[in-house]
C-alpha cells in the first residue's frame, strides 16, 4: 500500500478518536457541574490541561477570570469550535474528513458519507446555538457520530492493510487519551488534599470513569471505587477497550499484521518500541505503578507512545519507507 494512503487512514482514525474523547470529557464536565458541590477548583481548566494545551489557551484567551460561567464558555469554544486550535473537535473532524477525501477510493462509501454528515454536524448554522442551549445532547451526538463511524468501518471494511492502519491509529490515540485524563485527575481535579477519600473525591473518580465510558464495567469488575482499583482498571485491564494495555495489545496485533512480523520479534523501530512498551505494562501491577508514582509512570508511558508514533512515521510514512516497500514488492 502507498505510504500516503497509510498515512491518511492512520491519521483519519486518530483525529476521529481524538474528537470523540474531547466530546466525552466536555460532556462529563457539564454533568459533573450539576452533581458536585460548589467550589470544585479548576474543573473546567482541567479539560485544557488534559489536552496539554494550557499555554496555547492562555495565549489566545488570556487568563480566564475565576468565574465558572466565563471559564466554561471560553473553554467550550476553545475545545469545540476554535478552528485555529488544532485539537478542537471542529479541527479534528475537519482533518479527518480531509484525510478521508484523499483516500476516498480506499474507504467504504458508507464510511465516507457518514464522515461528511459528522463534519456538517459541526458546521451547520445552528451548531453553536445548539451546543450552548442543549450541550449534553450536542456532545452526545458527537460521540454517537464517532461510534457510528467505527461501527460502519468494522462492518464494511476488508481486513487488509488499510483496516489495520485505521485500527493502529485508533488504539494508539485512545491509549494516549486515557493516560492524559488519568494523569490530569491525579494532579488537577482534586480540590484539596483534605478531600482525599471524601464524597468529593469519590465523585471525581466516578467522573473520571464516566469520561472513558467505563463506570459500569468498573463497578462490575471492582465494585467500590478506590483510586488503586481505578488505576489498575484504566492502565492494566486486558478486557476493557479503553484501558491502556488493551489498546496496546490491539495496536500491536495490527502493526504486526501490516508487516507480517511474527509475534515476539520485530523488523522496524515501531514494532520494537510498541512491543517494549506493551511488555512493560503486561508485566506490571498496580503496586509497581503506585511505588514509582502515578504521574512518573504515566509520563514515561506518554513518552513511549510518542516514540511509537515517531517509529510508525519512520517505518511507513517517509520516502525511505515507501522506497523500501517498493523494493520488497519487486
């Protein structure tokens, strides 16, 4: 497969997954604002922190006054409709559509048509009004649009290289997003150290689980919400589809399927880095993570995910990678 096709499919999947995650975080924050006691410090600012773009937000909007409604409005616009912000929902869906257009002949017609509808959901004349007046409904529609796109692809796309690049992009992005929101909860969302173990703390951990659509599955597996159990579930679970280890296992399956490399070996930097990071998680337990420090562990994990992304670019998307692929075919 041409490297430009692989690149477009991979990034299309990452952008759709990123848009969905932003919509989920925003929606959960909207609901949390109704359910939690007043005075939750940095509740809205934590959304920008999760995206890793606090500096850019301050440059564009300045220091938002500590008034919840003002902070809410500015941050919602930044994360949802700001076309100059590369990680807003609008920007992500736009770039996903542009990548899909470039490889339209490699996608099922239904997937392309749905992605167009997804784009017009955000660009319709009443989109901003609906987001302001019926925010929960609006952000739920964005999530549903992402779910439907994934379902269409799963139901209609041949299990060839394009499908594996799409899966690879989706699961690496998902792993990255789960690690970010978990890291932010640990350092930003908790109002005061005195609230550890309190009702407020329980509500925030529950909100974290809701933000990854994992509340019900967590309760079935672990019952009571305890911080160590939440970390174990979101980092090391092999069955929950938004757990980091689950995502790395699925990403590795697709990466090896693309190159035909046997499990347990590697032929390029991407496979080596992904296999190493997956093994680190697979042979860890929550006690190891707590002993190292959750932030330090997640920081190392995010660096590893970035290195995997660089390895994928080097191995499949550069001119050298394309030339190598042609020589192998000859």
